[in-house]
């Protein structure tokens, strides 16, 4: 079919990895995953993969000896990370090993096998100070009404969290391997992504967490920036992410060695406050909302992706808005509520 047939998805039992694995298998690719089930919920997802005849290699990506013994793949999609920004403050060694040494190991395998890599990077490569600067206090107080969108040239110097550092350092390493060893790569800097199979927690996967808390009638808190819930994020539907990665795979002979910002863009940016309203509407439930004033040094007030480059390159656009995302995630959580309880 294409030059790429056999694909390894690292972090393949996570939210994005599982969705991608199932989607790409349906498109006719042969899929394997690597995952050590560090994320609560990944065991649940691994059972779905097994039912779909997708084999997972249960190993730590930081273990290079074991990783290099895996069979050859035409493409590795690197979705493996400790994905929570706040965790990177407390578990520096694990985050460094999983997120950066992990990518290094993937690159060594890609080099040895003469294969290709698609890397899932993050909007958190951008400077926290600079993101804070584009929002003046007045704007955040009155909710966001700015047209500022962040493109690939936004400032990446200055602190961005240790998580953000591992992502940017991984990108730089990928570029060096591309340059020195002629490896074909693509880097996608995703903003928040959501949808079915996401196990939301306080510091990662906020849309899924918000819906689950409504569904189970537990409290939520607006944390930081005065505790008003005015922080803005753009959210991408996992279906739109899968469509894009498919386009990237089938075009990878022609389009490679590029970095893209990818987000929900204009269609689906939302403040936490408005997300609460949507959750109330869709679940029909109202829960207590608390306020926590203090802002984490890693929090950002605002992020909306400028998708121009990726849209122009692939003639791709997110099809789903924030209502679609909340509705589809809600359907999954509601339908599987009983079985999901122990993971959430
Ligand atoms: N979900 C988002 O909103 C978002 C946004 C931007 C970027 N990303 C990036 O996309 C990728 C996938 O994110 P996700 O939301 O699916 O996260 P996730 O936590 O659901 O998936 C990551 C998977 O990696 C596995 N893992 C963690 N450490 C490992 C290790 N040392 N060895 C092997 N497996 C390990 C976990 O068990 C988990 O299944 C990550 O690189 C993340 O940084 C995600």
C-alpha cells in the first residue's frame, strides 16, 4: 500500500496511543504498542487493544537494551511520556528518563532500522513568561477576547516546565538525528486533546476529568489566576488528531522534517468556567465548584494554537468543536461508568 506498513506506537495504551492504534489498524496498518502501564487507565485500554489483536510490549521505554530488541518497524509514533506538566516538578528523574531518554532510545532504533518517526510534542514547549505576557490582567479578569494565536515561531526560550523542556529537548534531538543520519521525522506540538479513552486527572486531561466529576457528582476547583476559571485552552478532538496523523503517514515520502502547531483552534477554545456550563448542559448535573487562588509556577493563562501551517500543508482542519468533544467523551464515560470507576 504505502512505504509504511508496520507501525510501533510507544505509550500505545495511553489515551492518544490507544485511539491511534485502533484507528490505524482499521486503515490497514500492522500495529504494535509499547507501554508499561504507568498511567492509571492504560491497563483498561490494553484490554481493548488485545481484543482488537494489537500486541503490546510491556517494557519501560527508558530501558534501551530491551527496546532495541523489538522487531523492526517502518515507522515509530512516539506517544510515550509522563504527560502531566505538574508531575515534572516532583518526579524529575522519571520524567527525564521517560520523556527524553525514551525519545533518544526511539531515535537509536529508528536509525538502526532505517525507519521514520512521528513525535508527539506539546504546546508546552513555549515560554511560560511570554504566554503570561500576552494576556494582561484585564483580559484574564474579563475572560479572553483576544485574537492572539500561538504559531511555531513563538518564544521557546526561558522556563517552560521540566515537562516542556523534555519535549523541546526531544525535538532538538530528533532534528539532529534528521540532519546527521537522514532520518525522516515529523513533530506535532499538540495543545490539549480530549475524547473517549482519556482517563482525566487533576493535572492532565481536564475535559475528561470535568465530565467525570459532573457524572459522579463530585466537586471541582478552579485553581490559579484568582480561582475564577478564566484560563483558556483550545481542545482538539482525538478523531481530528487521528485524521491528521493518517494524512502525515501517507504523505511522509513527500512531506517530512517539519514541525507543526496543532490544536482545536478557533472552533474549540474554552475557559474552565464555560466548560462547567457545557458539562452541566450535557450531563444535566450541577456540582460544587471551589476556588483556589494560588497559581502554580507551571500554569499558563491562555493557549490557542495557530493551525495555519498544518492546515495549509495537509488541507486538514479540525472538524469537531468543543460541544462534540464533551458529548463524545461523556457518552464513553457514561456508557462504561461501572468499569471505569476503579481507574478514575
Ligand atoms: N493529551 C494531551 O492533551 C496531550 C497534549 C499535548 C501533547 N501530548 C503528548 O502526547 C503523548 C500521549 O499523551 P496521552 O494524553 O495519550 O498520555 P497518556 O498518559 O494517556 O499516555 C502515555 C502512555 O505512556 C505510558 N508510559 C509512561 N511512562 C512510560 C515508560 N517509562 N515506558 C513505557 N510506557 C510508559 C503510560 O502508561 C501511558 O499509557 C505524550 O507524549 C504527551 O506528552 C498529549
